[in-house]
C-alpha cells in the first residue's frame, strides 16, 4: 500500500493558536472563564444571534437542545438517518424514541421535508435537522411543517459553521439561527476546530437561561464568579451536567474564528474544482453541485458512485488517497437493530467521501478525480486529466500522513 499522499482532511493550526494556548497556560486559569466568554460573545456577534454558549462538544449541545425542547420519554423526535450517530444519540439520552427520515434526493443529501411530514404523529415533539456537508436544509418548508404541528426545531450545524440559508424570498440567515436551537461542532476534522468542543445558539432568553444552568451542574453561580470574589456560595436549582468548555479550547476557537471566512472561501474553491471535473461523468453524482456556493461552507466532499463503494475506497487508499464514508445509515448499526428501519432513496455503500481541506490544490483534485474514474471503471477520463504516473509522483513529493491520527467522524 502506498503512503497517504492526500489526506482526507487537514486542520489549519498555526502559530497564532500555539501562542493563544500559551497565554492561557501562563494566566493559570484553565476552566471556563473570560476567554470562553469572549469566544461566546464573538461567535454570537458573527452569527447575529442573541446567545451563544460554549460546550464540551456538539453531542453535549444536542443533548441540552433536546432537554430544553421538552423532549422526554413517550415523545418522538424525527432525525435524519444520514448523519453521524451523535445526532440520534443525543435525543435518545432523554428517553425519547427517534424516528429516522430519508434524504431529499441523491443530489441533495439533507433531510427530506416530505418524509418529515409523513412521519409526524401525535407523539412527535421535535424535528432535528442536520445541514449535511455544509449545505443548508430546506428551512422554509421545515419551519412551516414545525409551525403547523407545534414542533420544536433543533439544527445540527456540525458541518456548517456560518453557512447561510437563502429563503424563497431571497433573505439570508445563518444556519443555527433559524430553528429554536443551533448546535455546532469544533471536532478535529471540522471547518473550525478546537480539538473537541461545541457551541449552542439561540435567540430565546429563557432558553439561554436554562442552557447556562444545565451545562454547569445546575449551579446558580459559576466557579469563575467565586474565583473573582463575586460570589461565595451557590445553589443547585436543576439537575445539570458538566458540559463546560475550558479556556485552552476557547483560545484556539478565537483564533479559528478569525480565519473562518478565509478557510471557507478556500473550501468553496476546492468544491468548485471537483464540480468542474466531475460534471461530465454520469456514473458519479456530486450532491449539491447545483447549489449557490457563496452561502455554503463545504465540510466534506461526498460523491455517490454506481460501483461498489467499498472496493473503490480500498483502491483509492492503495493509490495514496485517503477517503471515508459519511455515513453508514444509523439504522444499519447493531445498536439500532430494534429501531424501525427507514426506507432510503440511496445506498450508503454508494457514498465516498473524497479529500477536502483549505490547503488542497487543483492538481490534487485532478489526480483524485482521475483515480476515482479509474477505480469506478468509468469512461470519464478525458485528456485534460493527468496520467496515472503523476499520482505516484505526487505521493513521492508529499509528507507521509499517519492514517490512524486522521479523524473521520
């Protein structure tokens, strides 16, 4: 097997992040404090929302979102089947039943509004959507469905920090500001990262008040308040959790926030290069290729192939190109065998996640597409593509990447 020449993803971590972490360590206050509060303030300001609360990861954000939505035993939550398992797990923590929903189409892998509406019952309490790959769901239709049935809407924005939804009227809104609560991930492979970490957003003051209590053990005064002498005691008013973010990760988050727009600009360019190379191949579908790109924040580059996906992924890895699959359907996992399966309009084995990072070059995209065409045994390899021996040359010129260290969630 060749060494990994083109990794699936690569975080943008530089000297600014190292220096920011060092400043926190020198201050010697490491748990949630002023750096975290500044991260929250600037994230909310950029999003245009009233409240942003930093939490330990997106799963924690989703768990809290379902709690404040009033979800509990005997309730149902509609959730996409094509998402990372945390989207469903966070709802299940409340004791509810998760009902899975199909994608819109092979060209649009976000949750289907038609399937959402078909699965609403008198026990449905909330709809959880996931803005897959950095492209917004059809929020006009979803919010109208929710309003008709008096349902809460929770936005899983793990793939889509600062992606925008363009309404039918042309109005632009950041995802995470449209539903009742938005949940963001700063995991190691995300567009902006703190290693682990997340953010929860809302425009409702009472929801924010509850969230602040729930993320910190239900305590009425924070440890940092007592450290500064602003309080000497506290009450525990609700059953809470330890879902706080620390100062080290918040310092990294502030640096990532500064360069988020530039990273997204580069990611959009890479997506456009893929779109140009794949558009003439009928045996490979690039979802979202017809979307308006300036509103998107491409996170992963998923394609659907007519060939056997497992074989194609293995063949690309032999050529030094790391891929993944986002995702197996949640209902395919052994832990969900007792859950009613969801009839899907695509096969998860068709899905192949190709490399996407802000550092990629057009040459790399061409090489990946040529390798993909050859692996799929398609005739979509016009003369404009590089010869296969150039892929080997690229592998020789790149630093080897340890596959075990590259996250794929």
